[in-house]
C-alpha cells in the first residue's frame, strides 16, 4: 500500500513546496519538479495546464485552488479559452503588469511566453489598495510571486535570465518565417520562436515626472524584519494624513518634536517600511 500511494504523496509534497516557495527561483524549480514527476510536457500539454495537473492532485489544498481557477476560467469573456487560442504571445518583463497580462492571455487560450532578464524578485515597496481592510497592501515582490505561480499553473512558459534585444521582421524567401526576436544570450531556443503578438512590460521608455516640495521633507527608511516578538506587536499604518487623524500627529509631535502631515508604516516578511512627510 505504501508503494502504491507514494507517487500521489510525492506529488502532494512537490505541490506544497511550489505553493510555499518564497522566491522566483524556488517557484520555478519546484514547479518543474512537479511537472517532471507527473510526466507532463509543458510545451505540448493541454491548456490551461492546471487541468491535467488537477487530475493527479485531489486533496483539500489543491482543490481549493482548482475551484478558484475554474471559477475564473468560466467567465464569458474568455470564451472557454478559445478567444485567442490560435495566437502565440510574447511578454517582456515579469513585473506585476507583465505577469497579469500573461495570466489573462492564458485564460483566453493563447500560448504565452514570458521573458525576464533577472531570476529574482527584489522590490520591497508596497502596492496599496490590494484588498479590503485597514491593512490593504502587499509588497511588489510578493505580488509578483503570487502572479508567477498562477501563470505557471495556466501554462505560461517563463524564461528567466533572458533579455529581449530586438525584433526580427518576417522573411518570405528562401522560406517563410514569421516575427522573431533577438535575445541575450543569442543561443537561447526562444530566439527561434515565431509569434503573433509581443507586449513590452519592462518599463523603459516611459517619461517620469518628479515633484519637489521646498517646504516638506520626506523621510523613508527600510529596516530588516528580524521577526522578533517586539516587531510583531508594532501596529502597521497603511497610510494616514494629518487632516484625517489630527490627534495622532499631535501626540507624535509632542513625543518626537517633529510636525508630520503623513505617516506610513508597513511590514513585510523581509523588511519594515517607514515613510513620514515632515513640514
């Protein structure tokens, strides 16, 4: 009995490792091991990819995730994954925008290939208004990790340490070749991929505006989160302004001697982010 149940138990162990992976590299590695154990060819398997995985994993943690993905996939806009079923799409950049685009295209049935020139997520700044409640934030790094795992389960082919360099126009003679791209390293197999759509989500090219206030000083500090009991007891402040909580800032002024007009204090698994605007 132990020998017969081992493959299923091993699949559950690998799936749990994938779900709990805390880095980009760990998520990619554990997902690759899971697919290898289930003998799934990711490039030729049914899309979305989680459906063949679902047939091998039937326990409470996996079932809760399958139910959410099934509910999302059933939305009428996706036309049961036939809206873009004949398209191959390339996305440049594994930031929140690139990953979210990859997820949506996958739900529409497209074959999605995502390129990222790094193999780690390191942005500890926070994205606000992510959910309901007083603490409604998530770090960009954690958001990327969540979206990466969803993208992998949907069948997105993620290539890290690959940098997009240039587009290669279609060629008719001597043989018809569609749109391709030049990447670094040049020998990477993705350079031979023919695609229909390419989306740049890597950031460069956008004009940035900077505001400088002469009468205000913004103080931002990041402290390493050592996960001590004292740090866990410190309340988070998702963003409060003087006009909404004057008593808080008056007490802060009495205690520190500084007059602040805005305060933010957020905690992530790696760091504690503090931001104050002083006048």
